[in-house]
C-alpha cells in the first residue's frame, strides 16, 4: 500500500515538514521525481535542516528511505547532505537506498542549465540551475548515465562520450566556464556513492509492499510545475503529480491509496511564469515577511499572493487528492481580511478553468473575501480551539475544491499540526 504526499501549488508548500510528521506511521519513504531543485525544510531537535536529495524520513531511524528511479541525482549534493545528516547520528548506510535506474546529474548538466537560461534572457524559466532540465533531457533522449552504471566498467567511456556531446552543446551556446573544480568534486562524490546501498528500486519497493509494509511517496516541486500539467514552459522537467509515483517508483496505480495534497493557506511561487493571484502591494510584502518566504534552495524571495482556488481545484483533480493539508495557516493570523480567488477573467471572459497556455492570455483573478481571525494560532493543538473564522475559510475551500482539508499546519515545528 502506497500513500502520497505532494505539492498542490508551485512548490514549497511545506511538504518536507509534513512528510517528517507522518514518517513514523510508515516503513518506507520514497522520493519519486525531481532532484536537488527541491529544498524540503525540517526541524530536527529544534535545528533547521534542508533536504534536497534525501527523502524527508531520514531522521526516523526505523524508516527506510529510497531515492527512486524517477529522481535525478547529483552525487555532490547527496554527499554533502549525507555529511549533514550524519551530524545527527544518522548512518545513511543503514536506512538510505538508491535505485540503480536513478539518472545522474553531471557537472556539464549544470553548465548546460546555466547556458540555456542565459540564452533565454528575459524569458528565462528561473531554473534553480541544478541541471534538472538537461539531465531529464538526456533521460528522454536516451543518453543518460544512471546510478547502476557507476558500478560498471563501461562507466568512464560512457562519461567521456556524454561529456563530449555536452561540450558541443556548450560551444553552441558560446558558454565558456571552467568546470574542472565541479568535475573534481563530482568524481570524489562518485567514490562515496559507490559505497552506499544501490538497489533495484522497483523490486525493492514492490517486495516491501508485498510484505505489507507501508510506503509513503514524497513529491518534490508542485503540481503547477508539472512538466505536462503545469504552467508550461515555466515548469520543471518531471511529473510532479500522483501519476509520477507509478512511473518514478515502478508501482502499479491500484497500489496507491491516500493522496495527501499540500497547499499553503495562501500562495507563493519562485522563478518566472504565470501567477494570477500574485500581489505586488504591501499585503504581498507582508505575506513574504511573516511567512519568511525565501527559497530553501536558492534563497530567492518568493512571489506571494492569495490562495488560488481555481488552480487548487484543478490540482486536486489531476492528482485525485483524497485529503488536503493546509500549511502556514499561522501566517494569516496577522490579517484582518483574507481573499481567495474563485474565478478567472480570461481575456475578459469569466472562467472556472486553468487555461492551457496561461502566459498567452490575460488573467484577472476574482476574489471572495473572508474575515480574518486576527489571533495567534501557532500553539493550538485541538481543532475546536481554532478560530471560527478559520473554520469558515476551510469550509469554503473544502466545498470549492471538493476535497477535504484534514490537517492544518500552524508553524514550522514537527508538532505544530492540527488534525481536523
Ligand atoms: P517544501 O519544499 O514543500 O518542503 O517547503 P519548503 O521547506 O521549501 O518551504 C516551506 C517553509 O515553510 C519552510 O521554511 C518551513 O519550515 C516552513 N513551514 C512549513 N510549515 C509551516 C507552517 O505551518 N507555518 C509556518 N509558519 N511555517 C511553516
Ligand atoms: P520543492 O520540492 C519551488 C521552480 C524553479 C523554476 C522552475 C524550474 O522545494 O517544492 P528547475 O530547477 O526545476 O529547472 O526550475 O521550477 N522550482 C521550484 N520552486 N519549489 C521547488 O521544489 C522547486 N523546484 C523547482 O524556481 O521556476
Ligand atoms: Mg522547497
């Protein structure tokens, strides 16, 4: 049996914290897509940790953590992260497993990401520059090198061949940068990777399922960044939706039970691209300040706005969300009035749908207003103690998106969550 936790907006919904909270109820936590573009923040013994490659169950000693086939892996980031978790007494050789089909991010993928973004100028995607796009292009282009290959004697030949190909592409971009230092740390990190548990991911996970173990699939990014269903081309390069669990882990659809979708009580986006409810005023600034909305991976300020229920209904639909987790509700404590977008005016015409090409039309959001609760909620543990105005806000969301908000997260700490 597999449950899923994934993002319903443009990423950074608080997935890491939520996975960490639920991890004790599961035997296996598995990342199924994305790579070091993800930044999942957890608090361990009050200390902040940001995970990019390792699943967010790593701090629970009994939990098995799997980096699945659908992930793209930068060995350098992985090594750095393993050193970080070791500071908490975690031995990754005991509870971290990596699928041999996981695709590698090479130093030249990072260079290509940078070169591609530079060439786009104003219309850049706002990529995290971690090499995600180029690495997935080599996967679908059938050129990639995978984790299992590093154990094979053909590895060096494969590397040289792909590097040469990348060099030609970089030359086309007129990209001149010395990446020898990147390559040096890459090869060092490969030595380390060879010492970790490299497994056949699909047998590994299906055997766990057959034994009756509970698996939690951890999504990265968010549904509006999905390569197929997001705000293309301003998206990432993987399937961030629940269907990505099947292709990313090698599990069958009927094995998936609960799909927990995580949304902020408002909305943020980092990087370029359409964001209908973005606020450019003092309210947007306040959300950023109170919510501490700065990227966990790149430190960039996140764009902020009110919750977009047109988009949220769409993302609940494409994922088959069975339960919604609403995070950062405490951030709204300061506001006397809230708004939620319930309709778009697309080129002046009212619409309840997310348009196919959001960046080619004008979208004016129409809002429903709500009374704020204007009281501190971050210490609340019981649903009855949550303010009536918050219950009203949630009730409206439940009805609108046709999926129930079952959990409200009211602070970054592991214990700051209310089960409705
Ligand atoms: P992820 O990528 O979805 O895991 O989210 P990030 O870690 O990138 O960003 C979420 C940020 O919000 C982190 O700094 C978390 O510590 C913080 N956070 C998560 N849940 C809550 C919450 O309920 N309230 C507040 N105030 N902060 C939260
Ligand atoms: P988590 O898992 C927020 C955004 C980037 C950029 C676009 C493409 O922490 O929620 P990429 O590096 O994938 O080529 O960038 O996607 N992006 C994210 N935004 N959270 C993330 O991950 C993101 N991963 C990528 O900012 O707009
Ligand atoms: Mg993040």
